């Protein structure tokens, strides 16, 4: 568990957190797609115990979520950061940054090599994400180069390289 100023704590998701995580995604997004995606990913082999992180307030109420799941890059193992959600009343208070950083630190500690994300480079750049093409990684989907980003972790050894293929749940939900 990681604590920030005694107000918010980040920790790996526990099985009992699933309904609260769903509530956060439903509140943060205009529809159920992201919440449904998390629910489907939980049942898929790409789910990695310890790499789904929540942030909770001083009462223990889940207020944010960041998920890292297995992703194939050119036949090698990497991680996808998606989705990330923060309850509306906690947005723009650093909680999203806190829960994402906590998840990335857990991935680094687990010996993972590379994380990719599809998102706003202004937001994800704060964690060190840069265009994935600079690391020899492309996306199987048609996306702007600036928005498909990668973050090498401590165990990064120059790979994996190649085309990143998101697991089927990302296309099914």
C-alpha cells in the first residue's frame, strides 16, 4: 500500500473491490464501455494479479482505478495501461496521477519491461511515456503516433519490438 498525505491510499485491487471499481468507471465515463471492459478483462488470461490498482479515500472508499494487463508486442510480453478512471469529485486533484504511478511502480517491481498506452500525450507524458514508435513499437489499430505511447521500465532491454496487439476483450466491449 502507498499513502499520500494521509488522505488517499493506493493498493492492489482486491476481489471485493470489483463493484466499487465498476462504480468509479461508470461515474468517470459517459457510458459503460470502460466498466464493462474491466469486468471482461478480470476473467481473461491477460489479467495479472497485483497490476490492477485502486486509490481509496480516508474512509476506504475506492475513488480511482488504473489497470495494467498483458499485451503482445511482436510476439513478446508487454503491458497495456487501460482503462484509468477517477471519480468525478476527485478529478484534477492528483489522484489519477497517484494511482497510475502506483500501478507503474508495481509493474516495475514485478520485472515487467514495457508499458504502452493510447491516450493524451500531455497527460501520460508526465509518467515518462513517449511515442511508442521511438521504441520500435507500432499499434495494430489506426491511431496517431503521438497518442500511442510507450514507457520502458527498469528491466527494459530494447524489447519487445513490433506491432502491439491488444487482447480480444479490447475489441469485444
